[in-house]
C-alpha cells in the first residue's frame, strides 16, 4: 500500500498520469477515470487541475492558477470559475461540502483530496473520494478548533445567565463575506423616439459610475454590459458569463420634460427579484432616482459604507439637467471615436459648460477631445491642442478633485507631455477614488508601456480586462502595443485585428498593426494598412509619429519606426 499523505509541491508532473483519491487522471488525453467510468475534460480545466495537484494541500491563488493555465493570455473572471465547476462535476464534488477542491474565500482554491503519482503502475489502495480527505496540519488544527468551539457552544446556555446584555457586548464577532458583484445592463429606451437612446445609455453609465464608487461592491464596467444592449438575455447565463451575483436592469420612457424609469434588481442564482422600483416625474428629479436606486442596492445587499464611500456618493455631476442632457449627447458622440464624432462631442461639451460652468465631467471630456486631436493629427495645431487639453483637465480637477475620471483625463494628457511620473500619480489617484475603475488600470498599463516597462504594463492591463471582461476595442489596442513591445508579434496582430473588427476607424490600431505585420514579413498587408490611414485623411509621416508617440525608451521608438519603415513609410 502506498502512503496517502498529501504530496508536496512539484511531486506531480503535469504531463504524466496521477491519482486524485481513487480517480486516475491522464493529463495527456484529458481523461479522469474511476470505477470503469470515464470523464473527458477540456485542456484548460486539466491545466487548472495539474496546477492544484502540484500544490496539493496548499492554497493556490487565482493569479497563480491563471499564470500557469493561461500563460500569456488575458482571461475574464468566469474562465477559472468555469474550469473549477467542470472539475467538480467530473469528480462529483460538492462546493458546499468539498472532498476534492476547496474554495478559500478571497484567496483561491486548494486540492484537499490525497494526490500521488501514477507512474510505474502505482495504485492508491484503500483511498476513496467517499472517505474523508487526509488532513494536513492546518486541517488538523481546524478540527481541534472546531472541537473547542463545540465545547464552548454547549456551555453557552449556562454562560448566557452571566453575560451582560449591554450593546457593547453584542455583535462581537463579525463574519466577513465575499464582496457581492453586480452588472447594470443597458436600460431599454421605451420612448417612441430612437434619438433618445443617448439618454437611456447615459443613465445606465451613470448608475455604473455611482455603484463603482462603493468599495464593498464589485461592478462590471460599462463596455462589458453594453454588449448585451438590444438583446434578450437569460439573467442566469449573464450572471455566469460576467461572474456576478446580481443584475440591475430597467427601462426609460422620456417624453418632453416627463420621464418614467423602471428598475429591478435580480439575484442571478435563482432569477428572483430582490426589489423593483418605478419612478415617475420630471427630468429635474432624475438625479433623485439615481440616488434612490443606489440606496436600495446598498440596503438590499447590506453593503457597509466607509466614510470615503459616503463622500464619493455625495458628489453630483451638475445641478443643471439641461447641462447634464447636453453632456450625455456629447458622451454618445465621443464613443464613436471618429474625427466627426469627436468634433460634435466637443460642441456638446462646450454647450454643457455654457449651461453650467462648474460641470467638472464636461471639462474633463472636453479635454479628452483635444487629446484625440493631438494623437491623430486632426489639425495643424497639434501641440496647441495638447496644451488646451491640459487647461481643461486642470480646470476639471480644480472644480471636483474627487471624481476619478478627471484624474484619468489629466493622466492621459500627461503621457503625451512625457511626464510619466505625473501620469502615474494621476492614474493611481483615479483607482484610489474608484476601486472598480477598469479604465484607471488601463491607463496605468498604457503609461508603464510608454515608460519602457511592458511586462509590468501587461499585468495592469490584465487587471483592467478582468474588471471589464467584455472590454472596448481600445483595451485590445493598448494590449497589442504592450505585446508588440515584448516582440510577441502574432498575439499583437490578433489584438489589433480584433480592435479593427470592432471599430475600423481606429487609426492607432492600423498604425501599430502595420509595424507588427512588417516585422513578421507580411509587407504587402502592412502597406495596405498604411494606405487605409492615408485615405482617412490623417497626417501620416515618420516625423509626426516620432514626435507624437510618447516613448521614453529610444529603443522602443526605434522598434516601431523600423516596422513602419519596412511597411513603406519612408518620410
């Protein structure tokens, strides 16, 4: 009989068969066998199992597992959870009473069943997954603690006679619970006028922003949820896809100054309504509705607010509903990411500021339109455009320094001014103000990449993508640039191509794609990408690219320029 004690790290080879309890695991074929029955599992689930087996008896963090099983690939929250579910199904394991894989809240996973190598025909005698797993020291300590707790519990009836029941002695022990996760699906526009889409989209985005300010709640970012716009969804499936416990959905009907907004919070585990609310009133009171929804969610999910949370929630964008309405128009146009859309957005933000000259978000987004101008060379005054961006970003921060978005825009402008330390401080400040701010981590990755630290940049970008699993095309552009700087051209090309599939007008993606294609010898394809940029009317020259692309490391700049030169850009 072999010993059934837990193996230590690296006792198991990932490419050789091994035993988990009395289950025979063959990584090469993806099979798990027991009592003549066979289960076939996918390669990624097998890679997760192998990682856990190599560290059996020890907690393995989510990051450690993802780095092993998905090396070099960015994955969403649900990928690992899905693999764990498949493994538990294959082992007939119960997450509530685990015999094989134990979830350790806020830490990771642990393989608690006995593990041994199957090489040389070794078989585990008298070991079954129906039996209690062999205890490692930590588990033995836990049993001793349980016995002690049991003794105390049995003594409680007598002790209660002597305990002071004053408030100071109540609620002594607080059990920490995992942070609930929520997705706000795009509110449906029930108005007869399709032009009102901007309003329903804006209300959705603002609810996401308000909820993201809560440190006790995980919130899926805007772009991930907007992939479900105009689709009929199964909340349970969406819950699994996005890895959330709750979904907020609703509808908006706007007619003149009157508005009706309905909303309901749904538990994704059973599709039951936690609460439902309807608001009828005028546009002037729409901020009150947003506050009420946020308040209901805080109450329903028993979220404890910190002092910082309360301060964040107290901030309003504007006291003018007309300015807010114009801001939403501009926001919709800005998302087009085209020259025409950005210019229309600039007019909208200026009108919003005319209506409310203390509207910080409008100043910040106005600054963003000038950053885009500088990036793409859309005007003959590129440097002046960047200066203007700084002016408006500074104004936004002066008005409301507690808004994460204003620091994000300032950090974005700082990159193009080559002030990397200031840019880093602004990105970090935006994340401090909003722990769920995926774009903040994206900006951090962008800054680190241009500052000559692509490996560190990749880690921050992966955090952004996890927070925003259905991220916008710009995430793929930034991640592609990071991969390009690591000489991983194939994956860089894939990311740039996916970005262009989402938005063919994104010049930045075409430019870097051309350089990547040229570096792998696909010169004709690279030249075609450059021609597409010229046809769009942008100023395409090596001199402008060297001047505008904010590289700190001269070697990185040379790397990009060499690729573009190979693609046929010679001036």
